[in-house]
C-alpha cells in the first residue's frame, strides 16, 4: 500500500528538524526547552508522528536560529509555487553541515547568504509592484485627469 504523501512530508520535516538540531549540537531536551515544548512532543515531531502547529514551527525555527519560512517550506506549507525546482533550506543546511568550516565561518557565510536572499526577495517584490503599476499605465502615460494648468473656461 502506498504511503500517504502528507505522512511522508511530516517524516521528512521531522528528519530535517532532527538534522538541524544535531548540527546545532543540541540535545532533544535542550531544543525542547528552547522551543518551550515537551520532550515527548518534540520527539514525536522528529519521528513524523505529530503535525506541529504554526506556533510550534516558529518556536523550533527560533530555537534553531533558522528562518520560519525554511521550516514551513520543509513541512510543505509555503514555497512550492516559486521554488523553481530548488529545495528550500538546502543552502543553509549545506553550510551548517560542512565539516571544513569553523563555527565562525559558518555564521559569517549564513549571514551573507541570508542578506543576499533578503535583498533578492525585496528586489522581486519591488519588481512585482512596479510591474503592476506599469500594467495600469501602459507606455508610461500619466494617469487621465485634468490638464496640468487646470480646466480652461
């Protein structure tokens, strides 16, 4: 019998959380305390047995010092439409897991990477809003209205 796709997504999410916890060198108990959830609950999440709420996902993301969006993408709640075949969080996970980098180098790379991502997102958002304005006024024409000198009588 085929496995439920949502169950598979929850198991993948749990595995991602466990990997991030291990990369952060945190025990299950330490992460549970930082995220203000119980040890058994976090264990169930890591094993894909429980579907966490948005509040819990945000708390786990904060405790692991990763973006909430990264975790939401892992659980399949955001990012599928604009992924372009990319795996959300893969770059941060790769940097965090690289054994040849020191902790300071990892932090520096992650900070630079996150700043580039934020800048790109802002550029995309500005492009979308500029595109909407351009659609509203093709050819760059000014909006219709009275002439600059006012109506003549």
